[in-house]
C-alpha cells in the first residue's frame, strides 16, 4: 500500500537527528512501498535544505548527495492541472485547520487518494486525524 510523504519526514532524515529515529521506519517502508507527494514537494525540500546550508547546518556537497539519494527512492510526484479543484480544496483545509497551504497540500492528497499520511508535523497529523486520515506508520 502506498502512502503520502510529507517533506517534514524527508528533512528529518537529513537535518534533524532527534526526528530521524521516528522517521526511520518510514524510510524503511520505502523498500516495499511507494510514497506519493504533491507537486510542491521537491521545492519545499530544496528550500529547507538551502536554508540549512545558509545556516551552516549542511554543506553544498551533502545537499547534492542527499538529493541524489532521494531520487533513487520510489517517490511519485502527483501533479494537477488548472481544471482540478485541488487548490480550492487545499485552501479550505488550510483555513479549517489553521495550517499552511503547503501542509494542506499533503493533507488534500492523502484525503483525495484515501491514503495514510507520513508526517512529523504535529499540526498536520492532528488535521489528518480530524479528517479521518490515518498516520503512517500507525501508532501503537
């Protein structure tokens, strides 16, 4: 079964040692499952990595290596066209749960495709629960 992968988890693999332990099972799941992400995902990941580089938390070389490794994972970018109601749905979810439009894009994708959501963002996981979307991996 596939799942929707939030950028917060991916960034934890690279930048946040405290979160990397919690994010490890999600990375391991990519050995047998595919992850789906909204079209904003590569830019959100890159933006956070560039900020970390400016803060001297990661080097240019480490970013390149990390992005290359990400490219090898079974992560499918889900695009949408102008006729889709995705933007309207994202706006509604963002307002309803007081989350960013970026976070609402992950929530909307998980809801639309009826897939679990992998995220380390507390506000996003609370919104997912309120929408009846399960978290991945499921908490015991």
